[in-house]
């Protein structure tokens, strides 16, 4: 029952029309794997996509927005970021660009700065990078902990991340905490016991850096298994710096994604092709460390599912730009522009086990980016140019 003083919200619908080329990621709606529609329209009803098709067939709506021949893509889905941190590692980057090799040990610098920072500082930093990514078309974002490495600091990192996204990942096993440098087994016991007990209620995912200088295969298995027992879904930092057990461990344990995948054996590639684990490639890390890029072509030709992410973090990839990573993937990793755009949208959604994002189709969340270009190919064709001219997230123009 309502009274004269009640305010009753009136649902509104908006049609975005005259989209030169619309990437739907639904082959049933348009041409090819991207489901491309020319001179397209999208109808938004609340926070959902209500209709997709040609502009000439668009239904009547309360509002209309003329895209004026711009292309549109689904909002980018970033399934790998490390945004809860303080400080930066400019000196380390400068030294690396002067010839020093990258290693996992630099994370300790960020751990010290993050532990010393207040909640307000950490929250403000996360908010800044979330907005920065949003302005570049990223509408879904996973955020990890991993720079606290005490039970209390990891729990507060997850709590801060949860204020900005539903996709929160516990990464207490980023590196061995400095206090446990001489007893890594005791640190694994902490991570799989009291730390996980404190952190699991704040997270959806559990992750581990399975790498030389971080955690070996047995330690990674212990962390991921303990996380699964507490209801968290595994993801793995795998095979970034060297060949190792990370990828096959990820597939064996049913991880949603194996991230980095830079150094792969034929057995690793076969495992990814035959399983449901997504290979999430992070070309910003290779760009920022002058390392060998992952071979996306090899993975795609084998039948693996590939996602892209900027891997925004202060040490090895301080970028939040998915368009930049699309361009890198095309130029350096053997992907076509279509494959790279799919990996940055639908691929990321697969890596987060989501079907409501990463596509523009009826029922999906109304997330899309309008490009100041006639085609999604321009994301690779015009690297470094800020092409994202407008972003809708959950039906709201942001």
C-alpha cells in the first residue's frame, strides 16, 4: 500500500542506437564467434540487457541515445588484480629497466608499506584504481589480498576489497612472510589454518603463487586444498617465471584459472585444453619485466580457453588498462583482434565462472563500453589511444 507521500520508482528503458559494430559475444545474435551486429541497437531495462538487434528493428523505449556510428563491446572483465596495497616500486622498476632481472622477492617491499598503511589509505587507493579501470571500460574486477601476510592484515585487505567488488580472492600464499623466511612450513601452516579461518568468510576465491621463490607444488596443493575445504574456489599463479607444477595442479584441483602460463610444456597445454581451467594471460607483466610473452596462439590452437588481464600491481605490471593488454596480445602473443577482445570480455567471465557479464545479450548485466572508433579492431589498431568514450555498468552511464 502506498500513500500520497510515497515515491514510486518508474522503470525506464534506454535504447542505444546506431552502433556501427556491436560485439555481443553471442554467435546466435550475430556474425561469427563475436556475434557481431552492424548498425546495432541495445535496449537497457534497469540493470539488464533487454533486447539486442539492428537499429531499424529496435522497440520503443523511454530514452534513446545515438551512438553516432561508434562501436560497442561488452564491459571488460578483469579476473586478476592486486589493488590493496600502499607505496610503489619505482626504484625497482627503474633498476629492472637498467638490467636487473625480475624475481618474486620484490613483493616484500610492498608488504612493508601495506602493513604500515591505514585502512583509509588502502581503501582510497583501491577506489582510485577501480575508477581508473572503469574509465577504460572495465566493469567487472577481481581483487586479491596478498600484501599483508599476517592473519589480521590479510583479513582487512579482503574486507577493503569486498567494498569494491564481489570477486574477492584470498592470496595469503603470495610469498612466505618475512617473519617466516627461515621456516616456510610454519607459514604454510599459518595460511592453511588460522589465517584461512579468519579470511575465508570475506572471500570467494583462494589463490597461491606456485613458483620458485614463492611456494612449491606440495605447498601450493596444501593451500588450495585447505581453501576448497572452506568453500573457496581455487585459482593459481602458475608458470610465470619458470616451468613448474602450477598449471597441472590447477587443472587437477579444478581451479577456475591458471594465471600467467608463460612457460608451458606440451603436457601443460594439453591439460588446459582438456580441462575447464581458463588460461589467464597477463601481458602487462611481460611488458613491465622485459620477459618472454606467453604463446597464446599455441594455447588457442590446442583448444584452451584464454582470458586476458592487466594484472594491475605495483611491482610487475602497474597498469589497469585492458585496451593496452588487448593490443599487446595481438602484437606480441599471436592473437587476432577478435580473439583478444573475446579474451578480455567473455574469457574473463569464464575465468570468474560468470555468465551474466562479458556479453551483450538479453538477460546479461547491462555492462558495455562505447568506443570512439567504428570497430573493436581499433583497440589493437590504435594502441595507447584512449578510445573508450562512454561506459555503462549495470545499466548506469558512468
